[in-house]
C-alpha cells in the first residue's frame, strides 16, 4: 500500500519528469535535468517558501517580546506557551510555516535517491514512462562531463554543507543576546536555546554534508540547487543581506 502510494505520488512523477527533461536538453545531461527539475519544484512551492520567510522575519521582530514572556512566566511553562502563541496569533504569525516546506522537499529527496539507487538511469524503464512522455534517445550520466550522478561526490557533499550553512545563517539572522534581566534560574532555558541555535547553524550543515556523501550525487545536486534558490530568494527580497550574520 505504502509502496504503491510512494511510486504513484513521488517516484513515478520524478522519474517521468527527469526522463522528459533529459529528452529536451540537447546534451541529455541528467545533472542539468535535475537542476531544471529543482527549479520547477521551487516555482511550485514558492508561495510556501515566501510565507516561511515572512514568518521567520515576523518571529524575529517579536523575539524581544517573546523573551520578556519567557521571563514573566518562567515558573509556569503552560502559561508561557499560551502567552507566546497568543502573541503569535495577535500578530498573525505562523511559527510552523517552514515545516510544510521541509515536508514537501524530503519526499523529493527520497524519491531522487531511490530513482538512482535502483538504477533508474541511464537505462529507461519503459513500463514507468507515461504515455505522453517521449523516451529520451540517450541519457548522459556525467553532469557537465565531470560528475557521475549515480555515484557519490565529495564535491557536491561539501557544496551541500556550505550552501546549507549559508542559508541557515541567513534565515535565522544574527544570534540574539539574552536579556540582561533574565534571572539565573532561567539559565537552563537559555542554554537550551543556545544549544539549538548552535546545532541548527553548524551541526545540521555538517550532518547534511555527511549524508550527502553517502548517497548518489543526484540528491545532493538537488539539495545544493534548492539551497542556492533559497539564498537568491532571500537576496531578492532584501530581507537578510542588510543584517550581520
């Protein structure tokens, strides 16, 4: 059941999308097809990513007020949570907007992994191709004649980690200083916040880089292209680059 759903909703559409793009790209470069597919995905989810950016910026603006609420309700976590979410509701902030963005991208990554792990290219499985998709005459597995998309790539693994580091720092903005009025008793909460901040900024990119090196280069290429698109989106909006990171 789950396998059939995965094939129908993720695997088959990705496979056919890549087959179509490989067919229309003059060099039949599968790497260029992956980049083109990533751009298509980014266009489709642009409203969601734009909403996530706006939510992040709005949360940053109310951060000082959130810190004050944490101090005010430091002895009552339930009331603290209610007060914080009430503030979010009052300001029209959707704190979980970025979760949908992640939930959409991971199935694509998993689908790409399985497409290449299962040897979906360069040999085309005719049984998977939609009737309206023309089967490409050939498939060039070497991206720009250099990187084999069916094998691991240290270059793309490093790029995945670096672009994730850049995007994470841009999306999270400058690190916030704790309020001077914060009591010593609240230090544990501050330490947890610092730990999360450090892991999100620095540990996560390293983990992504390591994972990227253990899987076929197709998935890391998608992740790198997606990160670059998000960085450019941040730049285009002008919301981040005027801040220290």
